[in-house]
């Protein structure tokens, strides 16, 4: 029974992370399409996803900062 609960918790955490990344990607492309397109084109040309992940991280940090400022 413990293994079943652990696996459900792991799947839930993975789902939450995937939803967060998907939401941040959509938010980045809606609010700053030039930066989003630039990071995607750079990632496709060089094969390095670091600029894209950095841009997503910036969006998530800004959203959390605004949320905590609101609270």
C-alpha cells in the first residue's frame, strides 16, 4: 500500500510541474512574443535550451514575486 501512495504522489508532483511549465510557456508567448520567439529560435538553431529555460524561469519567478507581493 505504501508503494501505491508514493507512486500517486510522484505522479501528482510531475503533473504539477508539467502544468507549471506549460502555463509559463503560454504566458511567455502571450506577454512577450518577441522574447519567446527569439529564445525558441536560438534553442532550435544551437540545440541549447538554456535561454528558453532561463526565460521560463524568469516568468515563473516574476509570477511568484507578484503573487507574494499581493498576499
